[in-house]
């Protein structure tokens, strides 16, 4: 019989290094509600960005909890174990956003074979993509033997696909090089792959000495330099896509390239507050293009309007399948279970100590 208790991992909003596990009863379902049992979820550097930008971008609103604490959204799979909604059946397995915990109650609004949309009031003003749960039996991109890769990289691949598409839509602003910080992060790897596949511009990875060998061996970057070697790069029309959120690195790029820096997209904060601070835009007074925070759901809406929902899904699906195949050579999935494992892996990821080739999949 299913346990009547829930267990959730929470972080202190003011200090993401402070964490706790909270046990509570699973609430009784109201009419129209559905209860998921979370099977597995992925933990990557992206989740650190969600924590550090939780208030600014709205990630803390996915799964409300006690004031001062937050539940970090994670991509995962869960199964419907109770349903009081006529169109959502028990046993339905869905890919989507879940807390790092054991259960989630949603209030389905629109339900189709391809998606279940959570219409809970606290999600009302969030981008629609953040409220979608995709039943595996209606998802053309689903493959049971790819579940780990789907959790680890499908969401971030979408961000990378859209960032590259955003740049391509503007002819890369005339840039012959796309500079990508945090080059060992999975979002950056996916972006480098997309840039290289497009063939319009060179993909240039900026990374730490610790991850340099890994980044070079990927074969996705045309050039790799360390953060303190930015000045060794030849000056050419360039676009910066920042996944690290490190002001010192960003300033070095802007001052080195000057007016040759044609675009600056801010996406991630993988370096966190302990590694030189972080920023998602602003940086007044830097030469070159002004920083622009990249909002992936906005590009989704634009492309669905341009291509239609079917055309958009076809393009993303084809690119995703190719990236999955290319990732088999370097991605090492590591499955872990329990509180101690989650606490350890979260701390390692927050501190930037996680090995870039490892893909952590966890269960509680």
C-alpha cells in the first residue's frame, strides 16, 4: 500500500547551501486533482541556476512551501497513483517538472493524449511550458531506454536549441564565433553541438583548467580556452552566450572584444555566488553589445507561431535525437537513492565539484 507520508528536499532561499528534508502527510485529493509518485529526477548545474534565480524568474512558484524555503524544480518521471480527474488515469507515466521529493499534487486543466497541464492557481502567471506533464504513451520523443537522457538533457537541450535558433534568426548578429562559458555544463555542450551542426559560426568554449581536457575531447568545440586566457583569442565578430554568470569572465570578454562583441545572451549561473558572484544582465558600461537575459519560453512561442506546433515539434525532435546519439560517447549516467545521496550530490553540484561527464539521476 502506498505510504501516506511525503518527503521533500528544500533549500533556504537566502542561502542555497542550507538544506533540509521535510516529512508531511500527503493531502487528501480534492475533486479534479491528481497525485504523482515521483520515480526519478535529474540533478545538474541547471538546477543550481533555478535556485539562484528562483525569485527573479519564478522557479520557487512551481512548488510553494514554507516562507524562506524553496523546492527546486527538477526534470523527471512520475506515475499517477491517485486520480480524481476523469481524463487522467492511474498508472499514467509523465515527464515533466517535479520537486526533488516523493510526491506532487496537480490540478489538471487541459488534458489531451499528449499533455496534462497543471492549472493550479500558483502557476497561473508562469510560462505554459512550465506547467506541462507529458504522458509517455503520447510523447513522440519518448523512448523507455532513453529515460535517463531525457531527464538529464531534454529540458536543457531545448534551451540550447532555442538559444542557437534565436541567434540564427538574427544571422548570429554577424558573429563568426559563438563564445560559450561554462563549456563543460550540459546546456553549454548541447549549444556547442547545435552551433557546430549549423556550421555558420565556430563554437568557442570557455572553461576551467579542471574541465579543459573533458571539453576538448568532446569534439563539439572548435576552440577551447581557459577563463584567464580570454585575451589569447583572436578578435573577430563574436556572440557571447553566458551559462556561468561570472562577472569577471564576462567583463574580460567584453573588454577584449570591444565593439566586435555583437551579442551577449545571459542564460545560466553555474558559477554561483561563491565563485565570483553572478549576474543575469545589466553590467552597465561594458563595451560591446549590451547583455540580454534569454527567455526560452518566448522563443518557443515565436517558433510555434512561425512553424506551427507540429513543425516546431518535428524540428526539435530531430535535433534532439541526433544530440542523444552524439552524447552516448561521453555521458555517464549515475543513479543514486536516498537522502544522503541527494544531499551529497547537491552540495557537489552547488560547489562546482561535480564531474561534467556524470549525469546524476536520483530517487527518494
